[in-house]
C-alpha cells in the first residue's frame, strides 16, 4: 500500500529544492491526512517538526538536507516508498520544563534533546540541585548545567562531556558545563522518572537563563525538569541506521 506523504522542508535552498522534486514525484497531502511526514532539513528542523506535530500521532521520517543530521536519514529521491515501508520506528519522550523568572511569571516548554541552564552574565552561575524534592548538591559553581534525554545525549550533552545514553534506557543525564566547584564535577545519571530542580543562587549578581530546545527564558529563579511520559514522538529510521546504531557509532569514532 502506498503511504500518503506530507512533505515539509526548512528554508535552506537544498531543502526547498528537495521539497519541489519530491512533491512533483510522489505528491503531497495535508499533514492531518498523511500516513507519514517526511521532514527535509537538519536536526534543528527535525526537532521543530516533531514539536509542531506532536498532537497528530503521525511518524516523522527525516532526510538530511542540513549539516549534522543525527536524527535524519540519508537523502535519496529514488526509493522513498520502499524505505518508508521498511523503516524502523523509535519512540521517545520529551522533557517538560517549568521555570519561574524574576518577574514572577511561570514558563513551560518541552524539549526533545535537553533542558539547559546557562550563565547570562560575566560571573559563573551558582546552582542548588534537588532530585525528587531531596537536596543533592548545595552549590554548583559552573557555566551551566543540563538534563538530557537519550536522544539528546549526543548533542550539547556530549559536547559538555556528558555520557551517551542508549535509546530506550530509563535514565537521564545531568551534566555540568565547565564546573568550577566541585572541581571537574561532570554530573550524574538519574532515573527517567526523576524530577530535577535547579534553584539559582544570587540571581541578581549571577543571572541565569534556561533553554528548552532553543526556546529560552531569561532571568530564571528556579527550573523543574522531568520526563513527559504522556507525550511520545515517533521517528522513522532506515534499517541499521536507527538511533541505537548512531549512538554506538558516536562512541567509537
């Protein structure tokens, strides 16, 4: 059976030219009527597409028309129906972020990769860390800290020397960014069900911003992060090129 495809593309010229070629060849249907969404771009556009379509319960198959493309498959126009038919589905849950800014507003956001706290001034951030309501670290002096999902563990988390997590593992990575005190502390592995809270110490002197997949909140006082089990993102990969294989490759290159 031929799948009904909704093609979407980033603004990049290579993605737009691919969109034109693919829709001419395979047709186009509205997203709400599609069996699968094919996203053309890079990882950033893939994240945007997953967030935007999370209520549709339609799998997303990415083809790389960007740079890194960790969440994407290789681009090809010739055998797309066959590739979609044999694709392997990965299901991931995002993180939910709840944060209070200095003006008293409560902000919420979802993140497929990670939620990060970053210093927003010349002085290092000071953070207090609690897990499930229990104080675990009185003071972390650092450039920032983040909580990453397995899918996001190869992104910013990996750059900050955090662990790469297998897809399907019921853990989250809590990773420090340039920790000064405790010296060289890099973080911890947490159960997926854990609720992580960061409280900002001296927010006037040491302002901190929070970022959830490039949606940021300035001047936060505290941030709570947890895995959102009620939301599932369905991502399709070519056989042998899924997230498990990519995670393994990242650790041996």
